[in-house]
């Protein structure tokens, strides 16, 4: 990891001229049929010293906004069914915040809200049920799935001016455009800011299948019928036991 | 080996899916049923979203039933007239089922509804099978005189049609209704429906047993194909990767199971199958009764 970091840092332009320089280990993550999760490393350097006594770094990554519905189960005649629902029109499918220190220790609430730093600062407005339990459940389920991460690992500092953090991407991340915001924080305000982006793309057979099923669903249905018939027929020929 | 299912949008062990396919195929070969009613609940228990489990289950049933239908066709055991009427009903039933499913999906009630359908249908069927086979085992020594053809209210219905191969002259309404019911269940439960179709054809329609298996397989293949196309088109829930992995194990398992099945006697087979059907129903009922570990759940859309 260390040597990789050193190698990556060599690629940074004119370190120490800019107040903040940051890069990503990759700008493209491929979701193939065998994708079981991956990670993106955010790394960079600062002009002024970071760490205890100096400035701090906060990194926030978020994926595409998608609609989600949270439902509460209710008991009817002894059986549990989905009952009241809260629908959120635009929820980041992936969200991660990490810092050299937790964001709430570095910035006042107004700034954290402005930059959406922290799960409690995400703007989530539901239609339907409005009880706070629905929002809490949304946060809890997303966190358990590893899709929302808050300070699960601190941003590491090397040599007082270099920093890096590894953002794990679970197997269930959706395809789309992801943004990474790197903030240099000094005396409770944002001193410098860099915006980065990467793309999560479906590739290979999985991508083709998903595309055809969405773009031409009728054709896809007919293909499924033909393939199942062929597979069933072929299998019965291959495994015939008499 | 981990594999990503593009429609279910999840990563599962490919060997586990092939294994489930094999186990279900083995049981279905052993008992001479399609096995959809075991497959779909297994997938749901594995964590596959219920709509994908149902649609891919129907797609798997199509593949698993094809070779059997071709074999029956070659032996001349398909009553095409009866099959055509059953399929006509089946298409209407499955089209209604898909609309109902789409509505349930938007209301977030799919999982509970699918479970409930399984509990009611399998519970009733399993109880009947266990009781009937237990009675048959107890009465084995006594022989009963079977009448060739019993007449009841059904035979007074209009629109009569001659089904030559089945040696029947009956109204088309009962087979249409039977086909529609099975089509509805097929699209909501992801099953072929052979377990309901066969008894209905024998006891309700009075078809000779020789043509029942072939004709029911014809209906199952046609309706499963229709459900696959409609589910892919309207719901976007057919996962072909899932289907093919299940078929890989399923077709192999069915051959082994069928070989072993020839050694079991009819009543014992029906008793065991009934017990199996009841335990699947019981498991799903428990899933509905048991207080959920978490009261809230999240779904996309």
C-alpha cells in the first residue's frame, strides 16, 4: 500500500504550490459479472501542514441520486405486511464521508449542512409517512449494506503534508457518476476545495444483459424463452440416464 | 465462484445456485412434478427479490418442462384440442396475474402476497395429498370399483366440444377456467402449475391418464413462455443468468431423480410429496407470522 501511494504521489503536479491537490486511484470502476466489491483511493497533498495542530482534511464521496421507498411492517390478522411508506425521490445510492478527524469536530453545523458532511446532514425529504423513524431506518439499512459510510476509517496523514484514504465499494453499488469532494479545513472554515469524479460502469455480459432488458424488454423476454428452451433441451440430451 | 446477477442486482455463489437447481430437479424428477413450487421459495429464502425469483422461476420451469413435453409429443400423448383450450385460458389468467403482480409491486406487497399464495395453495394441496395417500395406504387391500365417467353439474354447461384424444365431449368452460386459474398462479407464484393441473384434468375434466401428463406439459410450457415474456416486458424481472444456472443443475438433477423415482410406490410417493409441500407452506407461513427482526425495509423506486 505504501509503495503504491508513493508511486501515485509522484504523479501529482508541482506539490506544495497549490494549497490542496487531490487525485483518485482510478476514474473508472467496472461492474463485471464477477464483481464482488472494490475500492477507490483518494490521495493528495497540502501546502500547509495537516494533522494535530495544523489543518485537517475531509473527504466526501457520493453516488447517483435514486428514488427509494422505506416501508414499515404492520400486523394484520396475525400476519406481517408492509404498511405505511415514505418515498424519497432522490437519495444518494452511495455516500461516504471521512476525515483526518470526524467532520462534526471540525466544522460548524451550518457549513456541514451546506456541504452535506455527515449522514445527519443529508437532505432527505419524503412523501408519505413523515415520522423520523423512517429516516433512521433508511440510514441504518444503507449503513449496514456498506452503501453509506461515516468515518469508518480516518484519512491517513503521511509526513505532515500527504494524505490518503481508501473508500470501500460494496458489491451492490449501482452504476453511475460518482463525485468526490476533498476539503481542506482550517480554523473551522473551508480553506480549499477540490472536486473529483469517477464513473461506475457495468461491463461485459452483465452490462449487455441489463441494457437489453431495459432497452428492448420484449426482445429480451423472447430471448429468455429461446435460451431456456435450448438449455432445457440440451441438458436433457447431455444428462440422459438411459 | 461468485457471479453477479444483472437483473436481481446481487452477487451469489454460482455453485450454490447450480446446487439448488440440482436438488429441486432431483426432487421433481423423483416425484414427477415441475418443481417450481420448491424453486421460487428457495430463491426468496436465498435473498433474491420476490419479483425476480417468481419471473426467473417461471423461466426455469419453461426450460425444465421442454424436454418432457417433446418426449410426450413423440409418443403421441398430447391432446392438442384440450391443450389449446387450456392454453387459451392460461394466457388470459397469466395476463391478469401479471397486472395484479405489477399493482402489488407498486404497493410493496409482493413479498407477503407471494408467500400468502404459497401458504394457501400449497397448504390446501399438501393436506389433500397427505390425507388421500394415507387413506389409500390404509385401504390398500380393499379394491374399489372405479366408474369410468361420473356425471355432475359440469356436464350441463353449454359450448360443448369434442376432444377426440381424451375421448370427451364436454363444455369448453371448465378447461378454460382450469387453464386461467393455473395461468394466474403461474404468473404470481413462478410455478408451472402441474401440481394443480394434473388433478384437475383427471378428477374435474375426467381425462384419461395417458394423455394428462403430455397435455399438462404442453400447457405448462406455453404458459411459462407467456409469463416469461410478459414479466420481462412489463416488470423487467427475468434474470436469464439466474435461470440458466438453475437449469444447469435442474436438468441433471431431474434425470437422477426420475431414475430413483421408479423404485417408489405411488401412494408412498404421494404421501412424501404431500409432506414436502406442507413443509414448504409451513416455512413460508412462519415467515409471515414471525415478528420481523426489523420493522422497516427499503426498496428501490
